[in-house]
C-alpha cells in the first residue's frame, strides 16, 4: 500500500487534472460515508463537524451537507469565518444547518459537544506548519475534554488528526487521538509511524478521483500480508537442499555466543538449504552443541576475536557456493575485528556471493573506518538500530528519530546500499529511493537477540534467491509477524528472541493460508 508525504500528495493533486472543487466533493462524500458506517443509522444522530479555514475544512463542509441530507442532526463549528463566496458553506446555510463561528472563543464549543455522538475533525489536515497555539489549541482542549467523559463522542479525522505530522508521525501536544482516520487518495507516512500511528485509529484509504498513475512518484509503501505472500520463495515438491541455497554466517565471540546461535536459527527457520557458521575456534564447541542443523567453518582467533588473516579463510569458504553472507552478530568490538572486516569486505566480488548482510558488531566495527561504505563492492544490506546508524552516519540519534524515513532513505542513497532501520515500524530503504514501512510495533521485540534473528532471516531469504531489497522487506515482515504470533500467546513481556525464531515457520504457514 502506497504511503505519501505532503509534497507527493500536493504534486498528485496539481497534476491529476481534476478541479479542486471536485476533489473536495469526492473527499467530503467519502468522509460522510465513513461517518455513516461508524454510526449506522444516521437519522437524528448528533454529529459535530469542526471545520478549519482551508481545503480540509472544505472537505468537512461537504461531509456535513451529505450527512444532513441523510437525516443526521448536524452542527458545523467554524474555527474562523469563511468567505461569503464559499459554495460549500452556502449549501449548508440553504439547508438551515446549525453553524457556530468560534472566532477565538472556544467556549462556544461547549454546547455543540455536549450531546455529540460523532465529531469530525476537519481542522487542518496536512496544513500543519508550526506548533498549535492560540484559538486552535483551545478547540483541541475542549475536544479532549469531551473525549474524556464517561460517554465520549467518537472522533473521525479527515486525512490526519489535527496536529499530526503527515511526513514524520510527530504529534503536537494538543493532538487528540481519533477512532478512525479517512486518508484521502493515499495514506500518509505519519499515520503508520510512531507516535502518529497511536493517534490515527483505524486508517481507511478512500479514492477521491486522482488516477493511480499520478501516484507513480510515490516511492514509499506499507508492507502488507498480501505483498509478503506474493514474494515468499516457492517450495517445489521435487526440491533438494541445493534448491533453496546456502548462507554463510560469520558471528560469535566468547562474550556473545548466543548472537551467533540466534542468527543461524533465524536463517534456518525461513527455509534455506544449508546454513554454515564461521566462528572462532574458542567458541566452536559451545555453538556446535547448540546448533545441530548448522554446518561449521571454525576460524583461528586471537584471544577469542577474529583477525585479518581469517578474512581469506572466509573467502575460500564462500568459493564452495554460498549465495548469502552475514557478518557481525556477536563478533564484539576490538581492533582485531576491525582489521578482519577491513580485509574481508573489499575483497568480496559478485563471484563470491550475491549479497552481504552486515549487522550488530559488524556495523559497530566498520563505523570506526573512515568512508567505510567505499569498501563495499557487492550488494549490501545493513541492519542498524538508531544508535548504530548514528555512529555510521556521524549524526545525533535524536536527529535520526525525528524523521526516520528521511534518515534511512538519505543514508541508503548516499552509501549505495539497502538499510533496515530497526525499531517500531521498521524502515527498509533502497539506494534508488524506494522505501517500505513495517506495520508492526511490538514492545516484545525490545529484548536482546531479536535483531540477530532478523539478520539471519534476511540472509536466509537472500540464499533462496530474493534480491536485497525484497529479502530485507520480507525478512522484516516475517520477523514482525512472528513476534505478533508470540505476543498473542505470551503477551508483551517475557518474549525471547528464540521464541520469535521458532515462530518464523508458523508465520510463513499462516501467510500461505
């Protein structure tokens, strides 16, 4: 499902060739229909439409006209007076519909809100450009009071709840959470990223008459079950283990044995034919006892850390026919490991491996190398959390979190690779500007090792033939869906990374239907 930012939406509206008045009529009708669906029978149901001065307010006026015609008891509350030439307002006057003009006096809202069963928020939409203050803040305060009473009105937002940033999901302190948001044309990025997603309620996308081709420039999508189902690797009945490819994982150190085990398990659980762990000899016995389905490539180590000499051993191992390579989980941060990665990555070519995934300590160590991305020759996926991306990019974590989509997209383009920016509503960004958002925000995933499982799953999907952006996207979806299955069974607290890994096959099975 496509997700637009404000600039993309404005461009589509300009180029579609449909007059603004017609777009407004289509939008208002769609909002009225959603109001009807929320309330059921409309006769004598009390609806309050809060209308701002712009096009979003115009959408609200059109919606008010329709629900009035369908029998509802409608009051329109105008934030400020609208021009006498406003055709939508004239249509309401002709119907003798109750109209209240606040003109700075929020107290005038008390009576309309007193018995309202549904409030339509058509105050700003995508028009928010600064912090909310003054009369509008007073209106939202009154709305919040009404929503907190014992029998509150339901709240339907037009395009966006007032104060929610369409591009980032940031919310103004005055924003009131909606029960449902009617997204006009395309849904907006901010409705699907935190904290915005918590204020949007159920998001319903409606057609307002803009032809799909005018959304061709929209490069952001929300991952969906139907999309994930369409890209699952095929499992032919006559397959053998070579059919599903091989993955090599370089992971583990004395301090982080579990990271290696979890990344291998994550890879195995999405279906590749062979997963091999290349690990330090000092931790090989522990890992061999945990991973009975994994093959091994023990590497010489110095004090438990891999060194530059072993990069050549890894490359020789790749010559045996591995499609995917994962480097990083649990390698620890050490000068030996920095030297190992600096030796390994520049020597890899398309003849060695289709793609490389770099995770965890792989990222922490390459962040110590100036212009590290210039070492990368083969297609690469990196899987940082915001702190790791901060170190890689040399920017503050708070800056990344302010606009996660832009941060991921800009870094992917600059570095020429695919980025999986982990966190609630994980972002997957490709070097060509495409991006996808995960629909999942699960606090159960905020525990050690879940990122190792994700990195392994992505690597296992590359081994089965998926291109990096597709593998990263599907890996994120399966990982998030598996965690949701675990949450249904165990709840938010106490979810372990191993639980998520074990649930991956179940997630695939449910997707297959």
